[in-house]
C-alpha cells in the first residue's frame, strides 16, 4: 500500500511564511482559511483512476433521528414502541414510511433506505467521529484525531476542481468533521453565514474589508510576488514554489466567478426557494417553538455547490435530540420540514441532470430507543438505526437490511457506518487503501474496515 505523509517537511516553513503573508495584507484580507485548506497539496496521482466529476452531499441529522418514526416504522409493535405516528405506503410496493413523510413516499422510487446500521457508542460527539471518520474518537470527542471523509476528499481529489473548495461545511464544522492528523490544509471551508437566517446570504470569506478592492489586493500580491521571485532563485528546496502555488490557488478561488456564483444563494428563483421551504425567522443556533431549527435553505445551498463542482458538502441539520415531547417536535417541525426539503433536493437534482453524479446520504450519529420514554420522547440508541441514500448510481426503491419487530437490533444484513463511508468513497473515486501517517509517523488506512453496499446498485 502506498504511504503518504499528512505532515510534509515544509509545514513549519509554510506556517511561518503564511503569517508574513497575512501581515502583508495578501490573502488575509480575502480569507486565510482557504490558503490553509490548500497548502501542502503535494499529492500522489493515480494515473489509472477515473476523474469523472462526482459529488457527495451529507445531510447530517445531528442528534439522532428516530428510525422508527421516519424510515423504519413498526405498526405491529406495542404502542410503547411504535409511537404516535401511523404508516403509509410509498410508490414502491412493499415499502412503508411514517405517515409524516408523504412527499418522500411519493418519490420512494428515487431513493433507498438502510435499516440495519449499528455501532457501539451512544454519545453524540463520539458517534459523530465514527460516522465521519470510520474510527473511534480520541480522548476529546469534539476534536478529530483521524481525518473526516471531507478532509480525505480534499487531500486526494481536491486538486481536480482548483477554482472551488473541495470540502464545504454549511454553516460550520461539527465534531467529527475535522482534518485530524492531515492538518489544517484539509480543513473544511465553512460558510459561517447561515442560509437559514433572514436577509441576504453573504459568505464572510468572500468579503473584503471596507475600502479595499480586489484590484488593490491584486497589486499588493504582484508586488510581493516580484520579491518572491528573488527568494525563489536562491531557494534550492522548492519550498517557496510550493507556498506560491498553494496561496495562488487560494487566491484564484476567492476571486473566481465560479466560487462566487456557487455561493450566491440569493440568485435562486423564488419558486425554487419556496419548494425547499422557508421557515420563520429565528435566532442563530436556537430552535423555534417546536424544537426544530430552520435548515431547508442550507440544503438548497448544498445543491448549488455540487452543481458548481464542490466534491463534498456536509449540511448541519441539527438538532434531532428528541428526549422530551419528541413526537410533538417531530410533528410540528422536524418531519414536515424534512419531508419538503429532502424531496425537493432529490427532484431538483434529477431535473438538473445531477442525480446520477451526486450521492446524497442522510443520516445521524445513531437512532432513538425503541421504547418511548416517560417524557414522550426517545433516547440515544446506536444498536440499530437507518439512513437514506439517493443518487450516485443508487437504485431507488430498495431497502438494505432489516431491524427486528421492535426496531431494537439488526435482524438481517447488519451494516456499519464504515460501509456507508466506503460507499461514498467509491462514488468519489477515493482510494481507501492509501495510508496516511499521523504526527508520530505511524501509518493509518483511510478506513479501518468497510465494504461497498452493492445491494444499492
């Protein structure tokens, strides 16, 4: 297996020089995070690997969506298990969903369900780590030791779309999504601004300080570049050349029309935005009265980004942690909003000819307890849970695996988060057999285990 280092020898030099660039006003005024994202991209190229433009959207339902109340209903179970909702048939014979998902049911032939996922950890952040990296968390589950799938994508194939960030988080990173030992060069590009908030959507990384124009910054950059030419002549190691390349690439992204157009959510027609759903104005980071945050427009932005060529977009759809009055929260907010936005995304991608090249994976870090608790909710439950997959060659109208009669354990074809990750990696053309070394020089494979879920194809 090839071994690639996540910490190149010139890392410290780049860090020092990056600080000097910020002080000089180059790239710092336009968002240094992209420079960090792009540095150290000395990748090994695989000549035989296909370079077709594929993308993944991860709809991250943080908190743990209830499998029983969504994608794996149990109508014949005792009431303390089946919960407050009924079931409905979909347009695929033999597949039923919660009756709270009528729009999804009408397009079941376009998406499929895994009903037998499971792992061993009932913690939010520790579950996040497993589902984004394939590895158990370290001592601090809020910080990555191993790189997330997005960081691996940025490392291996990010160079294929140089005018766009390869890995985007909407709006900000969550536990498990960090670069780990690959380093900050492969950190996600965060929109920071939230598409769900009222008013125009503006990404801070694309905004220059008041009174500073792109032309002025460009002149400053050219001046420094002339000085760098002198330094480069006496630089035998090639470090300055590498630095120039990464910072130039960051600059190209930040000033490119492709990137600015991709993030211009306000350019979407009103009828499209309404199809995904508008929610009442809310305070960032806080739920509304029914416990559900407003995130439908985040999903629409993800579509714009993959249409432009971003390789992996993760959308934070928190907070599905329905311990108390869970059925009320699901009925009034979560499920109607989810149903509208998810069905809109699938239909939108198909109408634009993007569904075949875009794999959409909707899941959270675990499911919810089969038995309803004393507070009319359900608690954390990793022993079995579900995920929804669409696009990327996945045949719609399929169910992979099954849980038992009460939704408590896998009954058939038990699957793991590593299998879902492996499936996403294959779609993107990422080599999971590559080893990357951590800070101590120890090699680790991209995934410790996992198989492609061929049943979906």
